C-alpha cells in the first residue's frame, strides 16, 4: 500500500479529488461507467467539493455510500445529507446517480439486501466497485466496521446492518465487497490518527481497518497523521 503525505487536510482533499477524477476518466474509457463509494467526514466533504471542479464524465458516474447512520432524512448525522451538500449542489450530477443506503427502513436486514441488489444492477454480480473511499477512526475502525461488532465476521453478504456505535445503528459495506474493489483510497488526517495509521500500514488485523485488502490501495495523509508512520519507516 502506497503512502503519500501532504502538508494539511485541504491539500489531501485536493489531491484526492484529482485522483478520483482521473480514475473516473479511465474507468469510463475502459468500461463505460465509474462506480464510486464514499465515506463521511470533514475532509471527504471538501474532497467532493473539489471533485466538482475537476473534469469528470459525470453522466457515467454512479455514487454509492460506504456506510450510513440510521437517522431521519436530512438529519445532520446522515452522511447522505453532507454528500448532497458537498457534491450534488456543485457537480452536474443527477440526484438518481447518488444511491442512498435505505436506512429509514424498519427492516434493516431486508434493506441491506435491497442495497446489494442496487449495487449488482450497476456493478455486476457480485458487485465490483471501481473505487472505494475509506477513512480511519482514532480507534481503528473504517466504514462502520467497528471493533467487537459481529459485522466484522460477515462473509456471505456485501452490505449489513451493525450494532450501535456512537449512539447510532448503521448500515455498512462489508469486507467482501470492499476487498473486491478495483481501487481503495484512504484519506487520513489529524494527529489523533497517527497510531492507527501505523497499524493500518502494517496491516494489523487486530483493528478493523487493518483487515482491508492493501493490494490496490493507497493512502493520502496529512503531516500530522503521518509523522509517526514516517518515523517508523525510516527506522
């Protein structure tokens, strides 16, 4: 897994936007479409606003969610709320090109299967996404794959509901789908992430993020997050 370090979070977001745009152009040229799954977080929202300024074949782009909190439509806790604010309001993207996780359903297990069907209709069976964007939590979680949750052991479903994490039930892509992706883009910013970034780079299986396939992955990190990781590499 490649690590690239930039001075600050805004620089990380800007470079990430350029990488996504390039991946979109390549995917559309090769396969006629580009499938992207995005996670939440401040830096990703900046990344998506920057992406709206890039040259992207928008009419061939399909955006999915990596994970979502169970909360009402439009709620500030919803990743979808910020996804609309960051991308839909700035890019020439039709609302139906953003595929929301159906977390308002009363049956999250059935809703998870519905989302898999939606993915399969666009990305094949089994679904293979062109690019999955992931973040890294200070506790080592990624997506809504959190330490101790049974979802970590799901092997026969591409999308699943989780237990309560930070006061919310969630829906998340699982390892099988994430690890099938053609590319994985990690954005890691902030000094509170430095220990977990070291463990991620070491593919430490004791943290959820460390179990994500690294074969086609690269990390864009700011200097605060990467300081400890770079020190270890130099030893």
